[in-house]
C-alpha cells in the first residue's frame, strides 16, 4: 500500500515518467523504500485507473509523463493524516544476531564486521546525497530530515554492532565454571 503513496507523493512534488520516477526513487527515498521497475509501473497503472494521476505529456518513444491530480493529492493528504501503523518488523540483521549461537566465533565476528562496514558505506552514500542537496531544485526540509533519519539509523547500527562484538569478546574471555 505504501508504494502507492510513495509514487503519488513523488508525482505530487514533480511530474515524471515511470523511468524518471524510478530514478527519483533510487536517489531520494531509496534508503528507506525500495521498488522494482515492474512494481512501480504496475502501481502507476492503478493510480491512473483510480484517477489519482494523469498523463500530462507524452515524451520521446511514447513515454508517458504523469502528474498527481487534485484527487490524488487529497488522497495523499488523507493517508499522511492517518495514524502510522507499520507492518510487524522483520529485521534480518537481528534474526541473524539471535542465531549467532549456532555458528563458530569467527563467523559471528565477521557478521558484526559486515554490519559495521555496510553501515559505513550507507553513511558515505547518504552524506554524499545530503551534501548534494543544496544544488538540487525543490529540496525541502523534509528531504533533509529523511536523510538525517537514515544517517542516525546507520550510526546506531555501528554503535550496536561494536558494542555487541565487544560484549561477545568479553564473554569468550570469561572463565567458565
């Protein structure tokens, strides 16, 4: 359901083709919402059928350029106004951490090293996006706070993985009775 509103929100900000929208997904909200090309094009068809977006131009190679309609903006506003009810969490990282008792110590150590390295890569990518924002048109405070959330989350991953690895190392060094 949220893919619908992610697409509708991006088209409310600025019209675009399906291809444009996919690129905007990757550049702007890809750190917290992912969509494949087929998912996005399917959703565009549904939004057009429901009257929430419309074709405002046809580009090269018959590429359709979509824009949100007034009904689409009203639906987006209504959705944003509802209480946030996230789906039950599925956190692969925490599931793997929970199951580390089933592997040897070297695998557990590599797991935490990988969590830290992945978070550092995300921080570098997000920082590059954040630093490039002043050069982009139509950047709002909300764009910045979304990136800030992702940066904080990545820093927390590093802190957690570092503390967890240190704790496990201290437990290994502890004499067993």
